[in-house]
C-alpha cells in the first residue's frame, strides 16, 4: 500500500490532482494524497509544498551540483550533411 502525504500548492499556483485533472490543489488548504512520482515531481519543481503534520509547509531546496561535477551538461549538436552527388 502506498503511503500518503499532505501537500499544499505554492502561493498563487493551482496544481491538478493526478487522476482528476479538473480538480485542483490550491494554496488555501492542505490535502492528503497518495505518494507518487507525480506529486514528488511537483514538490521538487516547487509547485507543491509538503505539509508535516502540525507544522508549516516544508519547501524543498534545489539540488546543487558537486564541486567536481559540471554545472550543466550540453547535448551534442547534430549536423546535417548537405548536398548529394557532385555537391
């Protein structure tokens, strides 16, 4: 059985429920949802805040790169060959 967690939307944001896209989690009231990749991703993105029972909403800090790891990874750029025979 999946665990549940209490979440509330960040101020000024409405987040659709995972399986009811016309119903929204708002910044007015915390709701209990089943722990899933969808809600975990919305917390990581900053749209939802996890509410610890009896406490204020908890903001998740963004992950910072290690000193040895590059700050960003660029994808290789594909180049198209031009022309055909005799070009």
